[in-house]
C-alpha cells in the first residue's frame, strides 16, 4: 500500500466512510449510540491505524463521537481503552466460543464483539446490558444482521465463563502484538519484558509538575510527591480544569518520566536554551522556571498556539518560534538545546493503548531516521562547549541506545557523550544506565501499589559539543 493510499484509508476511517461501509440506523435504545460509536472508532484504530486521541478529541474528533454527550463520550473512551489494552485476551476468549473463525472480512462483527467483551470482562457494566446492546447493534447494521444470533450466543457464554477463564487467560497472555513482545524481550530480557507488559494492563496514574511547593499541592490534589519531585494522584475526580490550582497556573500535567530530561542540564540560569519540538510546553515551562532564557521551537502552528496558551495560564514566557528545525537558523547559537524528538511513543502504552495497534517495526525504523536527522541538526544549533539533551518516549533501542551509538560514531570530532551520573537529579539513580544514559520503563518506580507505581518509558542521552 502506498503512502497516499494509506492516508486516504485513514481519512475515510476518521469520517466514517471507510470503503465498503454502509450507514447503520441508530435504534432508539438508551446506550446504543455510545456502543456504535465505540465500534466505529475501534475500527478506525485497528483497521486504519488512526490514533485514538485524534478520534476522541472533543473539538475535532470523529463526528460520531462528538455527537454524544460528555457522559457517553467518557464511556466510549473507557470502552476503547479497555478493548485495546486487553485486545489479545479478548480475542482469545472470544475465539473459544466460536466453532470456526469469523470470515476475514467480518471486521465490523469483530469490533461489535470486542466492544461488548471489554464491558463484560473488565468494566462495571451489567453483562445483560452489554449483550443486549451488542445484539441491537448487530441487527441495525446490514453487514451484521445475519450474525445477531451468533453475537447473542457468544457473549452470553462469555459472560457465564468469565470468572473461570479470565484469570487463567490473563496469566498466560501478553496483551501486545507479537512483534512488540519479541522486540521488548530482546531489549530487556524475558523477566523485565514481562513486568513491562504487566504494567501496560494498568491504567496510568496522573502526574503533575508544580511551579513551587509540590508538597502543598500534593495535599491539595489528594496525591503524593514522588522521589523525583512529581506530584501523583491515582485518578482524576473531575476535569483537569476544575482542579485546585489550575486557574491560577500553579501546575501542569506531565508524566514523571517526561519531567526528567529538562533537569539534566544542571544550572542554566541566564543561559540561552532552545526547546526543540517544544509543544505542548511542559519542558519549556520547566526550563523557564530554572531561570533560563528559553526559545521554544515548534513546526506546527496549532501546537505552538497550544504551547502559548499553556504558558499563558502558567504565567510564564518564552520566545516562541514557528519553524522546521531542519531549516531553522537562529540569530546566534544556543548555550544548550533540548530535543525531545517525535517517536513511536511505545513508552506511553499505559496512557495510549492504541499505540501498539497503530505502529509497526517499520514505523520505528522510519521515526528513528527522523530523530537522527533532528539530532544531527540540533548539534549545529548549540555553541562549542554547550550541552545537548536528546530524549524520547520510546522503549525501543533503535530509537535510543542504537541511535546514539551511530550518532556518536559519526560525530567524533564534534560531539562527545556527557554521561548522566547518579546523584545528579533527585530520584533518578535507578534509571541511570552503566553507559550514562537515562532509561525509564513502566515497570520502574515501584512504590508498593501498582495503581500508583510506574512511569512512562523514556530514553535520554546528554552530549557536549566540543568543536
């Protein structure tokens, strides 16, 4: 499939006009619109590789999602996250109920079953409601009406068997595509890979970076302060904008791992620091708070506008530049550069379970090439003697350790590794590798309770320009 064909396929999925689809009538049944939207968005994610965040954006998301009220939108997001987080387990448990595999072209039916199974197996929704709504959905779609009896039978037997079969299936299944399990195991070993995969099944807690006094804001938000200084709560009790401290710009949402790269520069008071690929602005805000003179560079106008809005709420300021990093020419070189590069995002699966079903090994290789080009350019933007911190939220060494090895080999005369050392930054000692890199995984930061343990998978390396 060409790039243009793939983009066209994704565009059709976003608008609900995938090739071969026929519109379904929405029955006048409470709850059915949300289930039909969930199945449609699951199809867009699995069949067309469309990221879930875009589909469920409240302003620009899929029309079928935006047609729902806020309560049903929350339900759809919960169903989709659960269906993706446990996709392999759900697939195998459904397969046990089928006398023969479903036809290869029965994708609509498969998505209806997965939406219902996610509710039956993992969500606090009555089994009878999940089954009845799935049957109603199947009857409303011309492509699946003849399978409505199968939907009823499969889901009712699943509901009866779940207490006996689900624990055993969870114990023997990795809820990830085979390619990801293989790469994870090769990179981290079987035991660590198993721990990471187990962490992916648990919804991530919510982390905040405070401008000041994290202990006080942890108390206000009902959370705790992590060893790295991040505030953590297990779950949001309402919209972020309604939490204490939001309106006055006292904090921003930022995963504990994402808050680490900006801390690796040490004291940059008064220095000119560039934050490349800067949106949404959490790292920019951190650098501003250290006293640096920050230039935030972002290629996307929309993302730069979002960054500007975030900084305005926080009462912070930085020079904002809308530019492609590969062609950006500053008036003078910077004292330090932070490049948090676009990547496969495999370190964020706890928050974004669609990542494993919308990315592939080919995507990782392609993104590693983009990162390498950006890193090559970043070196040219910092003065001799200045520091560069490179980071991303990927678990894959192709985007981390292997990329840096090739970069250093090609820049021996210009750049040297500036190893990260234990004791430099509070709470990071367990994440510093023998080579001097920073490497976090969702299995790290074990604080006794799985619901509030872990952090995103991140890689960071630090360099100094020597010529």
